[in-house]
C-alpha cells in the first residue's frame, strides 16, 4: 500500500503538472508534566507538524493531510510517529455527472465514520445523487500501509439522496463494516486458581445497517431533520432521531430534539449476551434575541434509561464579547453543577484577539457521596500579522483531587498558501 500511494502521489503530480497548489501548514508545541510516582515526574514538550496539501489541475486533484509528532524533551515509546489521514486522487465532474476518488479518504456516516483506504464514486444529476464506496479499514495510528487480513477488515456501502420534492431531502443508505480485533494477552485463573497468561483472540465483528433520512426546510420558518437506523444483524431498530427548529416568532427560536438509541454492539461480540438497555432522550430549548448583541438561551432535557431516568437544565447568555452558561444535571446520571465563562474579542482589524475561559464544576454520583470539584482556566491570544499567517498561544490550568495545580502551555503557528503556476 505504501508503494502504491507514493506512486499515486508522485505519478499524479508529474502527470497533471499542477496549475494550483494550496493548503495549510501548522507547527505546534504542547508542554506538560507527568508524574510516575508521588515524587517522580517527567517534563514533556510534544511537537506536532501538520500539512494539508492539494495539487490541482482543472478538475483533477491530489489531496493529502498528514501529521508528524514527537517529543523534544522526553522521548515516548511511539516517537516519532507519522500519521496519514488523507492521501487520494480525485477527478470531479466527469461528463458533468461523476466524481471519483482513489486512495486514503474520509467517509461521513453515522455508523462507519472516519477514513478508509479504497475507492468511492459519486453520481449527481439535477435532484438525484448516488454515492458508493468500497475499501479497507486503516491500520492503527494511520500508518501508510494496507491493513492486514483485508478480507476481515473491509467496508462497503452507499447512499441515495433526492431533493425532487420541494423543500424535502430524502435519503436511503446501506453500510457494511467488518473489524478484526487484535489479539492480546490477559491474566486468567486456571482450574487450580493460579494466575496464567492467555492469548485472547476474538472473532471478526461487523456492523451492517440500513439508514433512512427525511429532512424538511422552510426558510425562516421551520426545519425538521429525521433519521432512522436499522440493525440488519440483530433485526431491530438501532436509532431514531428527530431534530426540529422553528423561527416563526420574531426573535424567538424553539428547538425540539428526540433520540431513541440502542447500544451499538458489534455482531459476534461477547457484549451481545449481556442484558443491555436502550435510552430515550428528549430536549426542549429556546433562544430569545434581546438585541443584536445579546441572546438568552435555555434548555431542558430528560434521558430515560431501562429502569431509571436523569434530567439536565441549562441556561446561558450569549453576547458579542463572549458567553456565560450554567448547567445542572440530576437523577440517575449523578448530580452536577457547572458554571462556565468565555470571552474573546478582536482588536486592530484582526491583528490581535485575546481570549479567556473559566469554569467551575462540582459533581457527585449519589446524593450522599462527597462532591468532587474541578476548576479550569484558559488564557490565550491569537496574533495574525498577515491574512495567511497566524500565531496562537494558550495557557491551560486545571485543579481537582487528581490533578493538583496542573498547568500546560500550547503554541501553534498556522500558514495558509495558495499558489497558481
């Protein structure tokens, strides 16, 4: 796979003699301290180099997105590591109908989202769209190679979408994704109750789902989005989702959200034998615009578990200078109170943008338990001397019973480029 992708990248580059090169380069440094014991710790300075590079010629492109990471001060076992998130060839608007992709590419799907190595074809004409894909799962840590045992680590599927009915978007999809869990060694007891090491090897697991979507939009009045997932392996409904918003009343927006969901269990997984329960979740929210720079937001949610339920309440104030929010949960999920404040404002036409965030949270699982408190503080600034160049500096502070006075620093440089040849 490595040779194939490199040949794809270099060959396509030489072939198309790119008319346009664009993308983004960023370099980051992140420092923190990790304790191995009460009195022993190591300082870390992680370095991340990210490159998003696109080579374009008319309707043909080679797109890539990769990241290199290592530690400057204390080397970790995995250092250095190079991750390839995207590296694919793309041909668009073939006969004003098709778009074809080949290589490591993203997939957006509620069941099998992420990236894969393979091919995809999208056909689009007037109000109709058909997308199909096939490929293999990506190896751990996005290594630039084909995954082992492709016959047990592949995925395929597709989706048909139409907007032929005014204001409606209707979609029907199918996805089949196979996994081959990695072997591992675990401690177990033999018949004499003595500990022994055993190699654990699971069967190949699989997701196989049918999905359906119906969305309705009436601009400046109402929008409704619905989704239904059916598990073909277990022959049962996996998920029902409903999300609606109306802005029919001046300055007032109302949201209603409902979600019915079963735990997503892989086929042939040992977890399928357990007595797991589904959840029903409903949330109602509203936002009222007092002025162009001030909006009040409120939400209430309830989650129904198998035998219990939990509620949450949230209120907030959003302004041009930032926002402040309060959230409270109670019931089966525990008792939580959290207050957060964030503010950021741009000066000198985007040259300097300082920001600050502060939150305080108290949480306990049961009413009689001792409360756990968490304080977090974030202070940062963005400097953009040119439109294509920016610098970010951020300090992060956290304090709770596990991380006492934890201080971390983060620095990032971003450079955007767009060159026509």
